[in-house]
């Protein structure tokens, strides 16, 4: 972390492969790394997330004061649908994002989206108290060269930050699950921490670690 040209201190940024939504309820080496990341960074004013799961034909940011927890999947156990991540929003951040990317138009979404599982399945481990405001930035589907690059494009945001930082990105955690699902995560502007083994998920509003860590490439 270092100051930018006007002396403002910059916060670290990260790209995190969130994998199976069940990671929200589990403890493994990936969720431990997310937990270690959350403890290692300075507490931010807000968290801006570019989620693979808000993939629309526009550039938009969530601008509601109380974003809902979205369970944008099916076929998972009731315990996962019971997870809530009641972080506040930060409507004024929408204007800041819009100013930062001018002249690109950015819509302010006040009622259609919220916090999807690409965001909360990671944040329940990184920031389990849900006390930091969370704002999501959409992926604009009209900007793609590949049919559905939704889980890749967020990495390009971090690549741009790494290039501007000059020191590149570090690996927060790497590996694969289910034989082909990459769980690699990168961070910029900080020394990547070691996982402490104290990660905890958030089920139905309560945090607590799972009783055991499953072997790598399992997650079940």
C-alpha cells in the first residue's frame, strides 16, 4: 500500500476465485486465505466488488443503502440459502465511481440488485462482521470478445491496478478444485498473508468455523 500522486493512501485490491458457493459455509485453505486477507488489510471505508455474477448490458453500481443478500443459484442445501450478509451500502460511492471512469456512463442501481454470492461467499470469511459498506460494480456484457467471460473479466480490473502500481500482483492462494476449477487469488498493494487456520463462515447470521478442513480438490 502506497500513496498516489495526490498523497491519498491507496487500499490493496484483490482478485478472488470464489469457486463453489458452499465455500461460504466451509473451512478450507481457500477460505482461510480469504480470512487472512481480511485481517491483513487496513479496514476500508467501503468495499467495491466487481462480481462475475452481475453480468448485464450496462455499466452500473449498486446505490441502495441496504443491499439485499442475493442467493443467485439453485440446488444447494437450505443452510446456504439461510446465509445473510447484512452489510450496508454506500450510495455516495456510486457518484465517486462515475467520476472516476468519466466519460463512461455508469448507472446507479437503487432497487434491482444487491450483494450476490460472488461477493458474499468470500466476504463472510474476509470480513465476517458485515460492518463495512459493500458496493458492486457490474460487468458490462456489451464490452466482451468471448461469449461469456464473466468469471475472467474481474481479473482484468486487478491487472490494470497491478500495472499502475508498478510492483505487480502477489498470489494470495492458488490451486484447483473438482479437477478444473481454479481457486487462484491475487492481491495488489500488500504483502500476501499466510492463512491462519482461523477462518469462519456465516450461516444464518452467525459465524463459526467448520469442524475440519477437507482435503484439497474436495470442498465437500
